């Protein structure tokens, strides 16, 4: 069998002859197959030396940890409002902090701080944000730590940007309420401000009512205080139900229990209002009404003030919002390009391509040497000519 005959996939002698044919083809082109890949690898290595090296700086932080013990304390001291405080708890805090680090607010501050429009040669801020996102890798690990990797041609700038991510996150968190204590503090702070104003108005209205002899005989304080406390409890339960509708279905057992508690409080309030003996005269009735409103606002204010102080203490107990485990330092070694790997991969790839080229050229020549193969090649050329013509 000659070297131009097709390689037979059959048995014994033909396999041996075909293998010899392959070795002959490789031996005929050994210079191309040896020096070609080497030249390509050397060329790739030389190009890798010309490419500007990139350095990677890494910072690791520990995000704020939730304080879960506070919820139990709230449940004991403020049953009606306890559900509202924990209604918006964070399920995946690490992922949320990663999203904050990748936010446009943080990116814009970094672009302005390090003049990244000039560094990335970007015309618009959107292009600079995309370049910054491409050169930054922020991920949360299973250990609860957040890793911030920043690539840059300048090792000092890479470390500075990585550390600036942490600084900008701390500044952003000061404007947001993410932890349980922060959310409760913000909620009760707002409620406390509104209740304080309402209490001041109720106190002024009570002072303007005056006290007559008939009012003193009626002694409405005990009954009015009871009604006021019941009204405050009803209001608190209604607030709790409004919050529960945001994360529970109407058929939920907790929601149904809260509805039953609200119905029971309303029934007690109705009985208390019916049982309250009316004082003689319009002045007494007006004073009782104003006194009841005053006590209602006073009870609400005490509840809000107490829980606001608890939330403030919990927020202070949480300590630093972001704890830096490893601050980024200027890297001493480049992260890419990996010159040796580039040279080896290029050499192997070019060598494989050259082997395929040598065998394909030999197969083409073998096909031209036979009548059947020549006819097929002519038909192929004619078909290609029709499509390209």
C-alpha cells in the first residue's frame, strides 16, 4: 500500500501500514511541526511581555450581624407592636451588602474620587461604571465574609479602590436602615415624633376645658384612663395587622390570631365605653372626652418612647457596621498576563493546528491522485463556483 492510499480502519497488516503512513507524513514535515509551534510560542511570549501587567488587590469584610435576642424582649414588653419591628427582617444580609457595594451610588463616588473617567478613557459615566464593574469582583463566601477584588494596572490604585469600596459602603449604610435595630429605631422615631405632637395638642385641649364643681364630683379619671389604654391597645393592634398584611396571607394562623385579638380588644373597649357613667352637664362630658384623648396619647407616647430607647441601645450594641477583616494592600505580583501559560497554550494549539493541516493536505493530494477523488474535487469546485459567482 502506498502513502497516498486511504488509511484502512480494518485489521493487522493494514493498520500497521496505515500507522507507518502517518509516521511518514509526520517525518516529512517534522521541521514545520517542531519549529512552527516553537516560533508561535516564542512570539506569544514576546507579546505577553509587551502587554501591560494587571494587579489584583483584595479586601475582606464582615457585614453587620443581626441581633436576634431583641425580638423576644420586644414581644414581652410590647405585644401589640412587636410583630411590626421584625416584619422587615433581612433574610440574606451578605447578599444584600454585595448588592449595595455594586450599586450605582457607590460606583459614582468611586468614579469621582479616583477620576476613573480619565483612567478608563471613558467619555460617559455609564462607560466608566461598566469598566469599573468589569475590573471589580465582589462576592459573599459561605463563611459570611465578603471579598472585594479590584484589578488595575497600578497596584497602589487597585488597593485604594478596594479599600474605598468599604469606606463608601459605610457612608451608604449611615443613610439606610438595614439591621433589625436600625429598622425599629427609625420606625419608633417617626411614631414618637407624631405622637409627641398629638400629645401636646391633647394637653392643650384638656387645659382649655377648665374644671368645674360638677366635673370634680364626677371623678372621671379612673374610667377615662381605662378607656384610653384600651383605645391605645386597639390602635397598636391595628398597626400590627397593617404590617402583617405585607408578608402574611389572610388565611395565615398568625394573621387570624391577630384578628381575634383585635376583635377582643374592640369588644372590651365597647363595654368600657358603655359602662362609663356620664358626668352631669356638658362641661363634665367635654372634660371627660378631652381627658380620655389626653390619656390615650400619653399611653401611646410612653410605648413609643420606651421602644425607641430600646432600639437605640440595640443599635449602639451592634458596634461597627462594617468590620474589616483584611484591608487591601498594593499587590507585589501581577495577576495577569500569565506569560508561561500563554506560551505553553499557544505552542500546543499551533502544534495541533499544524498537524491537522499536514494530514488534511496529504488527504487532498491523495484524493487528487485517484479518478474518483478528482471527480469529486471537480464537482466541489464547480458547486463553490456557482455559489460565489
